[in-house]
C-alpha cells in the first residue's frame, strides 16, 4: 500500500536508504533527483528496501511520483479567461481605490455609490481619485439620488414582495440613517428581526419608526463604556457570579447584562443636570458584572442613588425586554460574521478547558434560549446573584467617609424590586479543569467586508491550566505570559510593544506564513488558563500546531537573565500605565476586594513581579505541562492533527508531533 502511514523511528536507517535511493535515481532524472528521492522516502521502510532490489518497482514508483509533479493542463477557455482577467486588472484597481476613498465618507452606501461613480468614463474616474473636492461633490450627488429613491420607495404599497429581505433592509437603512447616522447599521439589523407586517407599519408611520429607533438605541447603550474626564469621581458596584445560567437552564444573565436598566426617578437630578458631565455603563466579564458611573464630586450622592436604583430596582418592561432580545440576536449573528475570530475562539477554548462547568459554560446566550427569558426569569436570576454579600461599592477620587455615608443612605435597607424572599439556588461549584478539544469547521475564505479580501486562515488556540489569581504562582504566570507576548504579523511597535517577546522572535520572525501568534492568560478565583492563539493558511495547520507545541515545551527551558528582566519590566510598565486611567483603578479596586476582601497596592504588585526568578518560571511551566491540553480550532481543519497527537507533543521533550509519512498528500 503506497499511501500507508508509517512512523519512522530510525533516522539513521532512513538516511542510509535515502543515499542509496538517490544514487539510483540520479542517472535517470538528474535535475529532479532530490525531489523524487524525498517523495519516495515517504514510503514504508520495507517497501523502500524492496524498491532498492527491484528495478521494475523503482520505475513504477518514479512514474507515479513524476505524474504527481506534473501541473494540470489548462484548456483554451481557461487561458482566454486569464487573458480577460489581466485586461481588466486596471479597472479593478481603480474600483478598489475609489471604494476606499468613498468609504471615508461613512455613508453606509459605499458599494452603491462606488458602482454609480464607476459608470463614468475611465478618465473621469481618474479625476475623482486625484481631486478630493470633485469626489466629495459627486458622492453627495449620488447620495442624494439614493435617498430620493429610498423615500419614494418607502410607501407601503411598494412592498409587493414581503420576502425580499435584502430590498427591505436597504429601504429601512436609508430612513434609519436619517435619524441616527452613527448606529444606523446596528439599529437596522435589530429592526429587521421584526416580522415584515410590523416593518411595513413602522416604515409607513414616522412616529412608530422613531419610537422603534429610540428603543434600539437604548438597548445598544449597554455596549458602550465611557471614561471619565479629569476631576471626575468614579463609582462601581460589582456583582460576583459565574457567567452561566441559574437552575432554570436559561441564560438570563445575558439579557440582564445587555438590558439598559431604567429606575424610577426621585426627581433629584439637579447635581447631574447643572453643568455636570455624567456617564454610566455596564461591563460584563465571565465572572463579574460591573455598573459604573463617572461624575463630578458634587454629584456623589445622586450617582450612588442612581446606581442603587439601576441595580436593585430596574424597570423590566415587556417592550424593553423584547428590544434587548433583538440586541442579543443581532450580537449572536454578528459574532459568527465578524472577521475577528478572537471572541469566538475565547468562548471555545473555555468550553474545551472546563467542559460543562463554571467558566466553561456559554457566556453568550444560545439563540434557542432568547425567547424563554422573561421578567420572571430575570428576577429569579437577580434574586439569586444580586445579594449584599456578593457586592462591592468602590469609588475613586472621593473621601471614604463620603462614599460610606451615601451607601448607607441609598443601599442600606433598600428593598429590591424582586422582593425580600429567600434567594434561589446559587452555583457554588469550583471550576474543574478537564481539557479537551472543540472544533468548528467554518468557511473563512470570504470574511472581508471591503474590496480587499482577507486571506483564508485557520485559527488554532491551545491552552494549559495555570492557576487562580489567589495563588502565589499568579505573578510568575503573568510574567510568563508577558515573556511569550506575540501579536499579528503586521503589528507595529518596538521593545515596549512586544517585538522582543518569544512569539515574535521564535515564531513570527522565522515563519513568514504565520499571520498571528499571541499568548493570553485568563485567571479566575479557582483556576486559570494560559493559551496561545495562532493563525495560518489551512494547508500549513499541522506545521503551525507543532511550532506552538514546541514553544510550550521551550517555556520550561533555559531562560536568560536579560529576557526575564525585560518581561518583568514590561509587565510593571503595563501595570502602571493602565492604572493611570480612573476606570481601570476602580475596576481593579472592585475586583480585588470582591475576590480577596482587600486590595494590593501597585508598589506591592511591582515588588512581587521583581521577585520572580527563572526557577519560578521553570517551576510553573513544569506544573502547567502536566495538565491535559485544551484546544479550540476554527476554519478549514483538514490538516489539523488529532488531539492525541497534540497531547503527545506536549508530553515529549521537544514538542514535536509524531511523524507520519505519506507518498501523496
């Protein structure tokens, strides 16, 4: 069997056979002797030995190898087509250049406007590329024509074909854009979740349209966080939870976090309205939800009251819940369509590492559960997880006594909207690391939204168990993660941006075909995960996986003093730079106090980082390599090694995958 895989153990024997085989092939095919020898060496050892003794078998094997090397013949129609493609190259180039310039105007109709402008003569199009003023004039004319057409088409009688979703979406986008230019695409996507009959009513009634748009805007507010300006104080109310559903099996936390809570007003908004800038946001992590407000110091009492109302007395009306459902459905669709695979890969690697428990449960609400969540389910979730012992109120830029006084006034004794009944069951289980693999076959060949295509890539993430942020080894793991670093193949920057990290020096600088190699460290209260994300052409997945497994093994090897000091300095620099931002400070305060009951100050953390030694890195790496790997794979997975082979590589001394030889790949 010529294509039977065989693991070749004796490298010296293989080299000896290769020398003999080369001597027999060279007189026949001098120019291709090396290539043919390499192909035949993929045959099993016993077959090779027989070929060396039997000239007929050698001739047959060479003929098959030569046939495999011959390129497929092109027919005349293919040649003609290629000629036409070359002839149209200049036109395509003009179109791409024009598309990029038109896209700058952010009209939401870039493709249509570009198409309209390309209908002109080539000379006129070239003038547009060189004259910004003329281009802007033509874009405005095209935009006006499209808007006039859209306004004429929004008449209800024009909806003779309610199943034409694309045409309906274009008309809806045009009218939504007149109300909200910045978020028109997101809002249109949300409104398209309605049935066509309702959409016809909305498009025929301006008041209904504006109401629907405003509701969509409210639902989208939960996506944006706001940084305070200088002189403002910041407050956060943190709730500790695992990001998974309560006992009813619904992902109610998703709607709760996306929902823009509305609390009854007490009429005392003067501190915020009298020249005071204020912003509120909700940040949701895998294990924590944070409500944050930024305002001037004089508005402290008011913003704490607003926080208390938003957290403990949210208005969950049917309309708001429905709009939030639409927002969740839109996000789920967007998650699978976006070119950036990191959110999906992060979800997959957690699912593989902690299969069926705690942080391994879905962070994103399954589409099948969206309709099941109502006010009762949300109140059950809030009653279970929004309890005093699971909350922390933190503030930055204010006196401690003032914050305590406001907390006593607005939080102490306040009855939540879900009542004072006994909290429901809360999952207190400890994260159990399992390891494993999650694969998702997906066509990544056409994920570009613009005229310039993104190369088809396969994305692999391999992780191993690290430690929780409560353990002493958390700091060495943080240094190790910084030591690995990495990024994209086109990332810019100097030493401060990771260009001297291992994944740059050993991977991206040596293997030009790899598009990404980045290290991540996720740490929770009872476990952690250190992983490397890599991406490359689907045909080179096996080689890419081996490169990553070798990097994992080399983590436990020799570590130079300069390399270690650079990683520690970079980690301290990043820590101090992040803590210059007030939102980061109060998030740090809230999360540390929530988890440990106290906060380590920056100088304490810097000292712990300075104390990390090369032996610490080797010790934590050795411990990490004992765990089963977690693997997430996305894209074309035809060349993905088996999970067992990846596990074997991470258990070996050099990190290499088991060798498999085949004549024809």
